[in-house]
């Protein structure tokens, strides 16, 4: 490896398997077990991206999911490319190709870098303040803002990968495979509980698994060896499932959790084929143990964002786990003992830390004593005031802190370095705890928010460092104590372990470290991904933002793909300090799912393409396909829209179909209409209560049109119901309303009228319906069923017959939605296509014309029949629709009756359904177009067009509309203003064709 | 995403159910005799409590039965489930 940054001592990286990969087009090598970040560092590459706003060079800063800077675009393929991937998390595989984001033309020379020098002009809220004026310029601004916003690039082609969803159930779910998670899992599984252990890494053991210093010992073994032993034993327990590379995204109530399991993201392209890429786990756990650990905080000082500045614990992991030196000349800056552990690890591989700058005055502990023995210089009570180096840190300026920590004193000393480790203490990962409804409490002595035991939802606990225990003995002892109670365990082996570790003696925390320069001349970065500085937060406070939620949004601190995992605590601290508030009272921003970003693929799983939603096809569907129907989606149904012949346009086909249906015969597949079978001795009374009109006197064998209201008096659904027997009806509903009508009727039967003896069954799919209409319909039915008496006396309009077509039982209703003489044939769906074909065959000599939904809509509009959901929108009463005739005024009650004479529903200036004719009969209105009386401003909107067609049978344009006080306005001229013209219309009656209904009996 | 113990089917996921709002609002027996205000009270007025609330639920993707649930809306804890027509547990 170049520069010999790889150390030849390692248990975790397989140095026998060399892997080649490309970064920004350059071929590089790493080893099996590397992440992209560790491989880049081994190649001495720190600079991986440019910052969001100022385009400052940024390097790898962490080794985990909290990484704010090292986010890259992976893969070139337009279908497979993945933006915003954290280099610290993606495992190296053969052929991996990654690119820097947010830079142009390259990460080394980025034009946007000029923003860094313009930064005094780009304070918090810059966009809000600048792009306000003039308003008409917004479209021009938008182009540039959109162009420069965002980090990665989305794929441009459909995702070819497979994703899955899986439901999991368990007694105990343990989130986190560090030492506290391992011990919890072991105790749970040994007790015989069905246990799942989830960890987001490829290995178990957290940070203890590479803690090999003899300061940390358990039962006289170093802590890493002891834990390794425990893991070996753990893996042998049968009732334990371990999910590696799995990240819990969300923790909902009732212990319902979502987790993303990565299955192939660490494999080379040839190994991925045919495999599922990611799986979304939907977990129901009886009990949950949160052992998500803690992440190290940075320190906030001027120019703390240069490539080469890395969290101190991450430097330790790169050495001890990945075997990679992050530099040759390293210094450390800390406010706690963690950096001393890093110094010890560095010392072991022969990198002597030049200086440790510690803001504490007297940090004495086992660790600091060892550092002194090694001979590393510790500058106590000092701080870094500035750093230098553009694409890599070159030096640091160090000064002494004043006693109160508010200022620096004395002279500055400059130290050269190529890497700086920083540690600002630890933040427990409480995201999942708060997502589940838990409340936090603030611990003053080390400034952490930890789960409040008294405000923890039932059936869950937090253990280990996510619970605020940071030292080995506390982690183990408290985890064991808590698990024992939580799982109701007897005595166990872990209760009397001999644990040796260092104990931290002194704590000191300064959220924003002082500098010898005024803050206006410094750049102390808080949120590295969003480029917001401590200055921005202070500016927001000066401008009057007080709530932490408002400061967050104004400065964008804590937003972005890392959601402020590193920055939130400092932002809170600086707000608390500046405003003189206690952090505990200030509270935190809300932690929302997902904890780390989820792919859309994992969210949708297999519900893509044809599996996105159910598709319902009628029993006659294949015939429609064979006969070249164009289909329309109606809810989940595929309905024939029109049947074009010889290259007809939709308009031409509909005109032809509509004329044929009135001149000779048309046939429609009406199977999608909802059908509800109603039986029981109170069926008639039930219908009386749900429809507006009277039903008791409807004779057996007769049909009646009914209008159903909501309790608020508004029209809900309509359809024809037929009385098949004394206590037996079949109700039809609209296609879209079928499921809701059934639910609504069930609701009333079960909850309001349990005394009624009525049973409802949906038979929509069991029966298929074909409607034959037109003056020749009677002749066609006669041909199919010669034995049936079709005379008006025996089979009048609005009546029904049970009969047979050949051997197939069928119900025939003489009802009409077109105004023509027509029949609806209902047969069991298995026979429907056969019967349909018989009708077509019999109708051939009469030019029977199949028509679709568009012609059906046109024909009914000619008659002024409404379509609920098109001409109505839940705000119209029967009276608004000029259908007062259908209200049973003598009926004591029905659903919605009382609402028909509320003060609002009896207003005369309600919107009411009317007909419209255009002055130019060729001009067809657009549905949804507004109606106005005059064009003088301000224009008063009177209503809108609900249905509009060119009627071939009337040879003119017709429309239905709802208009304020429309009933009184017959003959009134109105205007429909369109983009290019104004159309003059006249209000008419709603019935345009055959006003006397002569054709029903033609 | 809570779990509801359907009195007819047992414990099922919330996604199988639909909520029908506040429970124990009886449809007036003689709506025609009510004033506009009285009718509006029945029609529009619903409580929206933070805390213990009595609700109607329907096992719509299951047995399709309606029943009542006593739920704490602040934490979704379900305190009781009982059939239509049964007396609510004491508050």
C-alpha cells in the first residue's frame, strides 16, 4: 500500500484477499473486510467530498452511520447508481466504483469553492432573505437553486434489484451487538426465550471487540478476548437469530419495529445476481432491549472541518480494527479520557502522538498515567484556536484557556500535523427510545440526555452506553442488573465478574471553544453536512428564533442525511449558553424515523409494477381485449372505455357507438357495478331507512331506482334495487362506491338497528351484468330467449324475470341508464363470456355495437342522469340535483332526512345541478371549467361544469353543471372563461333528449 | 401500529381495522323532532380527547364486526374492548 499506512497486524481484515475498486475513476486496492472509508484512508485519501454550501474540502470524519462528510455516489449504471452512501458503512467489494458528490468539475478543483470566500455573504437564512424580491424573479432563482441544491444524483432508470418484506415475531428483540447487546442476547436466549439480535455492522462486538489493552480486563482476560469467547458461545444457542448488516429504522408503539437488512450490498456484481438486495423486516417483539451505543462528539473550534480531522475513537477503530493509520503525524484534542485510549493504540503501532491537548486542568486516571509513562506530551487546560491546511490539515494553533473557559490567554503555539483526533465526549443514541414514546432526562455532570426510567414505555429497556453508561464496569454491571429484572431471570454467571478498567476523574465541557479571534472572523462548524456554524446559531438567536425546532430549520443544523447525529448536542449547548437556559429545560428536537435513510426499494418491497395494486377484470375481459377495447381504470377495475374500429380516434368511436345504441342496439359490460344481496324479514324496512324513497309497497319482481344519502343529507350513492322475493332484494351500487356502501349498511345494521333481521352479502364478483339497449334490444332478447314473454304487460319497464338462456339461469331486469328500451342480463360469472358472445351473435343482424364507459356517460348525460362522484361531490342534496321527486316526504325517517331541512340545506342560493347549452353548438366545454356572469373584476365564480360531451344524437354540445341558485336561472346567459377565449352558454333543463321518456317503451 | 384484541377473532394488527370515531353516540330515534342545534350536536360534534377515549372500531379486513375500544390516545394503550350493545366499563 502507498505510504505504508496499512499495519500488518490484524484479526479482522483478511489481507490475503485483495480487492480492487475505483474512486473518482482512479483504480485503488483494499482488502476484504474494509469499508470504502478504511480503504481510502489506507491509500492516504482523506479528501472525499465538498461541503454543501461553501464547497469546502471535506474528509472522512467518523467510522459509522453518523458520518456527515464522506457520502459518495456508488456505481455508474443509471439504474443501479446509489446517491448519498456513507463511505464509512459500505463494505468494499471487487469492482466497487464510487464518486465524490457536490463538486464540479472535480473534488480537487471545485468551482463552487468560491462560496467559501463569499461565506460572509451567505449567513443563516440567506436563501429566505435573498430570493424574496422581486417576486416575479422566483422562476429564475429556482433554476439556479435547484441546480446547486442536493447532494447525490438519483438513478434515471428503473431499479433492477429485488427487495422483500418479512414479518418477524419474537419474545425479545435486542438492538445493537456491542457488549451490552451480546450479554443481553445471551441471557435472553439461555432462558429459552425466542430472541433476535440485530446489528448494523458485518461483525458483532461493537467497540469492545478491538479493545485489546490490558487496562481493560474481564476475569483476567483482555476485554476483547473475553467478549470474543462470549460471542462464540452465543452463536451456538439455537433459539437466537442474529441479523447482521441490519439497521433498525423505526420503533413504533406496541413494540413494532422496522429494520432494513442489507443482503447483497457488500457483494461484487457477479455474486448479487438473482438475490434479494435488501429486506424490510417488520418486527413484533414482546420485549425490546435497546443497546444502540453512543457516538463520539466532535469539538467546536475554528476550522474544525479540515480533511484529516477525525473523531478520536474512529482513529482508534481504523488502527485496531481495519489496521489503517490515518496519518503519520497525529495530534489529539479532547475534553475526556477517550483520546488517551486512541493514543495508546497509536503508540502500539509505533505512531507517537505529538501532543494531546486536553481542556481539563487535571485529568488524572489510569489512562492518563499510562500516557505519561509512554512520554506523550499533554497540554492541560489548553484549546485549539485555529487550524491550517486546505485539502488536508497541516497545523494547529494551541493556546491556554482562561480559568472560566471563556477566553484564551498567553501565546499561541503552532504544531504541525497531518491528522487531528478530536473527542468532545459521548452522546447516547436515544433515537429509537424517543421514537417509541420514551422521554429523556438531562444528566448535568457530563451533559447527556439519557432515557428517563420513569418515562419509558412498558416492555422495553435501554442498556449500555445508549443508557448513559460509558465505562466498562458500569456497562456490564448495569446491563446485567437491568436484564435480570426485565426478563425475570435467576442468578447468572455474569453477576460476579472481575472487571478492570480506567475511571474518568474529571469532566469539563465547553460547547463553543474560545479563540483569539472574534467569532465573526472564525469558522467553528457545528453541522458539517449542512455547513452551519456556531455563528449561524447565534445569528438565529439574535434574530429572535427561540425554539430549538425553529433554530434547526432556520440554520438547517441537524438536517440532511445524518440528521445531526454529530451536531445536535452542540447546537443545543450553544443555544443554552447564549440564552442562559438549562439544557434539560431546552429539550431536544424530535427524533423521527428512519434512524438511517431507507431506500425506496426496501420500502415498497415487491409492491411494484403489476403488484402495486390489485387489478380487477370482469369475466368478459378477454372478449374486450380480443375486440381491441381501450381500457379505463375505475377504482381497481379495468373497464372498456371505447372500442375503436379501423383506426378511429376516441371521439370518432364514441360518436359512432352512441348513435348505434340509439338507432339500433348497443351492449355494455356493466359487471363492475356493485351488487349486494339483501335478505331477511326486515329487508323492506331496512331499504326504507337507507334510501330516500319508499320501498314497502314495491311489488315482487319490480325494480326501483334509489338515492342513498349520508346523515348530513348529501347524496352518497345511487342505483337500482330489485325485489326478488318477499324478503329478498338485490341492490346495485356505483362501481366505485360498492365497498363503502356495503360497509356503511353493515355499520347501521350492527350498531344502530341491531333489531332488524337483515343479512347483507356482496355478490359483485359472483354475477356478471350485460346491458343491451336500443330500439332493437327487444328483438335480440327474443332471439336468445324465445320462450320469454316480452310484452309491456308481462314485462314492463322497471320489472324483472327469472329465466334461462339455454341452460344458464339468469335474471333479466328491464331497466335503463340510457333512456332507451333496454334489458340487463345477470348471469353467474362463469357463464358470462358465453352469454355475452350469444348476445353479440344474435345482435349481428341489428348491428349490435359494444360500447364502453365513455359512450355510457354520453348517453346518460343526454338524458340528464347523474353519475354520483362526477356530477356530485358530497356537497349536493337531492334537491340541489333537482331530484326532489325521489324524497319520500311521508316517510318518518331515513338516513339524512333530518339534514334536508337544516338552515344550510334549505338555502336557495346553494349550488344546483343545471343543463348548459353553448351558443355555438360545436363548442364542447371542458369539465371543471368555471362559470361566471360577467368578466368584470373581481369575478364572482358561480359554479363549474361537471359533465360535457358532443351529442351525436342531438348534433350539438351538451353539458351538466352546478351553479349557484341554478334552479332559478333557467334561460340565463353565462360565460365560461378559458385561457384563450370566453365561451357563451345558456342555462337549460338537465334533460336534453327524449324529455317525454317515449323511447323507454319504443 | 397497535394491536387490537377483536372480541370475535382475537389479537390482530391495527392495519386490519378501521376506526369509526367516538363511541356511544346514539342515532336519535326521532330526528324530525329535533331542533337544528340538537341535530347538529348529534351530526357534527365529537370529542377529541387526549387521554382515555371510547371509540368504535370495525374489523374491516377480518370478521367485519363493529365493537367498542377504550383507548388512551396519548400512548395508544388499549384498556378495554367490548361488543356493541354491551355496557362500557366504568370510567
